[in-house]
C-alpha cells in the first residue's frame, strides 16, 4: 500500500486494517504512530531507558498477538491510545 494512504488512515481504521489483513505494513505504521507514546509512558514508570525500551517493545508484541480479540475495546482520543489491560 502507498505510504501516503497509510498516513491518511485514522487510528481506528488502521487497527481495523491490521486485524483484517494481518499486514506488517499496517502494523509498522501503528508502531510509528504510537512507539514514542508507549516508550515515554514506560520511561515515566521505570526511569531507565533500556528497561523502558524493553517494556514498550513487549507491549507491541503482546498487542500484535492480542489485537484481533481487542479490536472492539480499543479507543483512540486526541492522539493517545487507551488500551484495556493486556498483560493478564
């Protein structure tokens, strides 16, 4: 898919496309949009750069695995993603 088309998708549409196609292109775009947000939240929690990187990467791995069942509970507001607890 063209890069500019990916950039124009809303966050919710992007998640829909990830679930529908299981495409790495869509998930890469999702990662690009939210990796800094996740990293910053993890860093605030642990105050260690390496640990924050590991934690945020773990979040993306678990999210990718569990995205299909979670698709109806994800909520995007003002550039932030609100996720249900995925580490249970």
